[in-house]
C-alpha cells in the first residue's frame, strides 16, 4: 500500500503532533511512514528515506523555525519535489519559509488544537484519486 511520508524536525512538540497526525491518517485509511517507526538499526537510513519518499503518495512537511533550518528536513521535501511527489506544508509555528515553499499553500496548524484535519485528509484523498464521501442531499418539500 502507498503511504504518506511525514517529514519533521524531532522535538517533543513535533513528535506529539506527528503521533496525532499518524493516528488520524491511519483512521482515514492511509498508511503512514515516520522515521522513528520505520527505520531499523543497521539500515542505510539515507537510502531507506529516499526509497520511502519515492514510494509515497505525498510528503507532509511540518514547518517550524528549526525544521526550516534543518538540512535533513529540507533534503526530504526537496527530494520529494524532485521526484514528482506532492509536498503538503503544515505550518506548526510562524517562520520564514524557504523560497521554494513560499508558493505552496500550507495548512495552518499554529492555533491551539483547532487544526484543519479534514482539509489535510481531503487533500490526501484528492492526491490518491479518491473522492470525498458525497454530501447527503435532502429534498425539501416547501
């Protein structure tokens, strides 16, 4: 099954968000690839990450000031773009974005716990080629 790759800078706050995000995405029917769950001792982690990105449906990049300056996070989203994988930016903290990311619409996760989960899942469903469940339409007798 094709997965969603999550790229982030390892911090306690980001790990909590990645765990919640992974759970929500799995509940929506998506497989999730996160380094702490998929990489094993003795593996060439660079090759494993490259392969995981190549095989992904999309790459979600969680943006914070630390992530923007991380060479690894930058490598992951840039590699994804280079191989034609859609990149979905998640703004976790206000920060200046890399010039290449400025043109991408991001989802704003900066305000409390009121995150646009439905927008993220809908975007991934579009990327996967699935339609959102149809809205129920009621015929009204006036």
